[in-house]
């Protein structure tokens, strides 16, 4: 395109959009005024975080459509300001610029359309839990055979269980093997559930502690309603479905859809507290008075039925260290799980390695599942923002892994804690454990999320992939506005693991090569899903999650962060 032709095209386009441009500017101003008018409270001390990138990578978080709109606004302003030669020259330059980027705008529209089409295809193929019960009963404790205790926390005990009326399916048996070497079992400090135990007891029953709630079913369900956030459609009896579950943090939104990296609750019911194996020794104070005169528990409590998993993430990491690729896949799974929670308007607020369960796929790759939603924030408006007007408002669970914006929040009139990127920060801290290092925010290292500086963070293990190290550093930024969202961080690892060739020679001229790779990747994943090898493995699940959540802006931001990381690494190599 010659300069003369570009100039004429730009001027023609500028004239054609002049009036719409003014209208758009007016609409934007009116929308801003309306937002200011109806904003809740005059001094809400919270802002929606935006991913930070250096100015030379701003292209990757601003579409060409948005760039053109900014140029239009500036050009119109200068044009209306006066008719001086300088203003006319600026407006001519604007017309020329619009003409030059017109082709890029068309490429941008095509890439966005490609992402939307791929997303639509994969969102139709919703994840089905591998242990989805087909039975319609199971709403009372007598329906289950209770085995040994497999876990105990600060608010519940967990027991292995079986349902005689619902034998495990073939897919259940395939998903539960534990790839452990027999010769190492005796020397391991942590006890894993064996294949035989999982086969005989494929379910787990979680019995909640009930201290001051009372013994009515309605009161119990309301006070412990956060535990039902990851519940399935048949979790409650038909007569209980209309119950308003207005827990401590407000009415719950619609329950989350299933996700491979988030626990699924299959049944929830209230029942009399039984005397289960080890109860008198393990938790005597939680028992009701009929079993222990000094006990503080009520006679009835809430029971949750879930899938039984071999171990927690902490137990697994005490016994073994994942390899480079496995470690990256494990961090990616946590990010995918957190992103799913954020999309549903849920903040976990107690993410730690004890609250992540683990099993193995048919290839021996660890599959991670986020569990224990007792501290979650799940408000009716799905805003992930908690009014913090009093010191009595709970910030969440584990103080050691509390994001800086949460741990340093100061209560007051109009104060708000934004949890939209707090769980992603916790994933960054847990990633040290996955990569074989001590968590820097546990007592052994001594960093405090309230006071630490980013330069105090220990470097991630040198054996970890460079892009994984970059993701960890970005997730642990103190300022949430400079921290990538879980979706952007997950996209970075997806591109690092499977899209390296597509990232080669990326620049601000366009993303056509990346769009072509997305189409090829979609075809490969679809073929795997039709009975091909590895269709139900961890990597296939991750690829489906990535493609079902494609968004052009998130993808561009991820590319920009990766290129920024490459430039930083190259600068360090050059300076060395």
C-alpha cells in the first residue's frame, strides 16, 4: 500500500467514522457519569486489578480496535480544538495511521472470531466427573459402609466409605490406581491409601464439627452452606432444594459446574453423630454428651459424600519430588482450578497443600483437586469483594498464605477486600513446594505476606522451566494490579508447554501464527477426545480447559508477559 493510497484511505475512513466517533465518546462519558452516580458508597477503597506490563508490551493488552478508538478520540479532539496547521497535520497523521492499521484490524477481528468459535465448541463438551453416582438414594448415613479415618482437620473428620447399592464403574477403577513403588512404602513417612483400599472404599464421608449451630437440619445447612459450593445437582433431598442457604457470607450463587481440578460433593445430609472408629482418641471434645460427658458437640451435624483420593498434595510432596514437566503441569492444574472458581464468583481463601487432594491418571501423572470450601467467599452477587467495616469480619483461613492485599487490609467505613487475585497469589507460594523447595511464607523461611518485599523472595529452583519461574515471580507481586490473573498465568504455562513454535517470532504485527496453532491444537484435542490415547489424561483435560476458556485479550496479555520474561532473561545473560 503506497503512502498516497494509505493517506486517501485513512482520510476517507476518518470522515466516515467522524460522527460515530463523537457518538461513542459521548456514550463513554455518559456511562462513566452513570457509574459514578450509582457507585456503592462514596469512598470504597478497592479497585479492580489490571495486569501490569511494560509500555512496550501494551499492545498485548489493548486490541487494535481499542487502539483505533483511542486514536480517533485524540484526533477528533485536536480537530475540534482549532484549525491551526499543526492540528491539521495531526489529523492527517491520524488518517494515515488508521489506513495503515486497517489490515491489522481485520486480522484482529478474524483472530477474535477464531477464539470465540473454538471456545464455543469446547464449552459444549462440559467436564463429567469420573465418579458421578447414577443412584438417586444415598441421603442418609445408613446407606454407607464407613471404614477407617483417613483425615482430620480443624473442622471435620474424613472417613473412607462405600455405597453397596452403587458399585464402582469401570471408569472409576481406571481413575483410582496409585502409581507407587512397593519397595519404598515401608520407608515413607506418610501413609498413602492403597489401590485395594480405594477399590473397596471409593467414597469419602466428611463429618463436620457442630458446636453452636443447634441440631435442626435447616440451621446446620445454613451455617455450613459454604461446604455446599462445589455440590452436584443431586446433593440434597428434593424437599431440601428450596432451602435458602444464607450462610455467614450471604446467599450462595448457583452451584459451580464440575471441573477436573475442583472437588465435587455428591451428597449432603444431616444425621445424628455416630461413634466412628478412633473418635474417642482423635476428637473427644467434638463428640456430643451422650458419648463424652465433657464433649462440646451437638447431637446432629452435616455429612458430605465425595470421591476418595489417595493422598493430599502435602503428603505426596513429602514422599517424592515431581520432574520438570510434572511440576509445571501441577502448577497449571492449580491455576485452572482457581480460574474456574473466579469465573463462578468464588474465592477459596484457604488454599494450601493440605487442602489439595491428589490422584494419578493412567500415565502416572498427578491430578490435583482443590477441596475444603469451609472458608470460601461465595456471595450472591459473585463480586469476590467483601465489605471490611469491622475487625470481626473474617479475612479467611490460613494466615501464612494470605495475599498481601488481604493481610494488610484495614477495616473502616467503605473498606472492601478484593479477593479476585488472592488465590492466584497462594498458588505462587505453593508452587515452591511443588518444585521441591520450602514455602517461603511458612515459619521455616520466615517471610510475612504483610511486610515482605519481592526482592526477598528466594529464587525458584534453577531446574524448573524458565517460564514457570516467571509465572511464580509474577503471581507473588505485592500489588494485585501488577499480578496476572489465574487465567492469564494459566495461559502462559499452556503456551510454554504446547505452543512454543507459535510463540516464535511473535511481534506486534499480529497473531495470525498463534491463531493457526490454536486451530491445529483444537483438532488434535478433539481427536483425542474421541477415544484416542490419552483422551482422559491430565494433559488432555488441561488442553480442553484452555480451549474452552479462550479469550483474545487474556491470550495477548499472556504472550506479552512471556516475551517480557524472555527479554529479561536475555538481558541477564548479556550482562553476565
